[in-house]
C-alpha cells in the first residue's frame, strides 16, 4: 500500500512512521514539509497540501481530528462536541473548531482534561460509536454535550437533527433531565424532526422570541389532485405560508423562477406567501415586520375550496434532507 492509500483511510492524514513504511526517509519527510508539499498538522502528522486545499471546512476538520488521534497514539480518546457533530454530519451554528474537541473516559476517577479541547469525563461505552473510522460520542451524547455549553438556538439545531437521525424525543428529554441542563431540556422539548435544515430550526426559535404561534411544518398543498408545493411553514389561522430560504438556493436562476411560479400558484388559491433568509431568522426583529404584514393580508383572504392540505411524513422529510445533505 502506498502513502496515498494509507492517508485515504485516515481522512488524508498520515504519520512519519507511516511515511517511512511507504518508502520515505527522514530526509525526504523534511524535504516535503520544507517545500510546502506537505502540511504539518501536528508533531509528526501531515497531509498533502494539494489534498488539503481541495477539502471543505468540515473535511479539513475531519483530517485534523484524525491526525490528532494518530498523534496521541491512544484508542481511549474520542471525538466529542462539535468534532463529533462534524463526524456525524450534524448541522450546527458556526464553524468547526480550529482544534479538535476530544473526550476520554475518566475511569471512575475525579479528574479533568489538561485543556478545554481534550477533556476527561464519564463516558459510558454506550455513549460511543464508530463513525467513518473515528470513535465519537453518539448522536444523543453529542447533543447533550453541545447543549450543556451552547445557547438555546444552537442546541435546537442539533436537537432537530438528532431527531432526524432516529434519536427518540423522549430519549433527548430523559438525557437532558439526567444532565441537569435547563437549556438542554428546553431544546429537547422544543425539538421538531420535520425541520429540514438549520435555517428552519433557528426560524422556529425566532417565532418563539417574537411570540408568534408555531406553524405547522412541512405541509403539502394540493389543488385539483396536484401537489402545488410542500411548504416549510403553514399558519392555518392566518392563511399564510412561510418559506425559509438559504442564500445558496438563489445562485440557481432556474430555482428562483420555479419558486416564483410556485408562490404565484399558492397565492392564486388564496394563500399569502412570505420568504426570508438567514439574516432575518438570526435577528428576529427583522422577521417581525414581514410576518406581521403577511398575517394581516392573509386574514382577509379566502382559501379556494379545492385546496387540500396534507401533513408530510417524517420519511418524506428524511428523503429530502438526505438529498441535500
């Protein structure tokens, strides 16, 4: 096996001994680093610069994480918190940490890790799983660890994703109660599996801040036997549909036109439609006006009697989420 094949099994990271086993010498290792062809991730751990530059943030973090685990030469450490979220491909607010976040079981001793990134805590074996060749905390434990430290909005994003991954809401709630974290418990109770993206999750938090009634998520609107749309939010009492749209979506001009035609069809059968993006959901005050005006207009509308509303299933939501994940 050559070095590229070895690195490919380790998220592109490799060690000095592995490089030597594949034919390199100490001199050639130094030469590769000095020339910039290899990037040193840590003491004695490297990645090819050309490979690194082609990775996105999440894959770069996976590379750093695997490299750190290789450098530690111990199987007792596991990816935790945001590093575990990256391994599980769970959405979260912000970016992966610069340094991998790890945890190791305390083994019944009252001790702490030597820094905030590498912690020693009680980690039952049931809380650990292998994800893509890396040992990490389970989805449930990852949610609990993040919710114990981060704001409610961040915790909701991970909680919603955990439900989409098959974690039961009662398990989220039981874990949060055992943890003793008010934020974790609130997020676990508030979580909604039908929220299909982080933007939809933080939008729901924005409704809570604005004291707006929670809408029905993921509703199929049918007319004359045809599905006009599956909408993100439906406020039945206001005849209003809300669509949470990320900016990337609008780089596709054809998608923009499809959305425009879809909105026109929804409005033609009596609905008021309002759309917003990340900035509006992130700063709920920006969402207050558009929602208030949409509700006022929607109240005065009458839905065509030929409209039929069908709640989308979790299976349909998961299928959509997997296509875009």
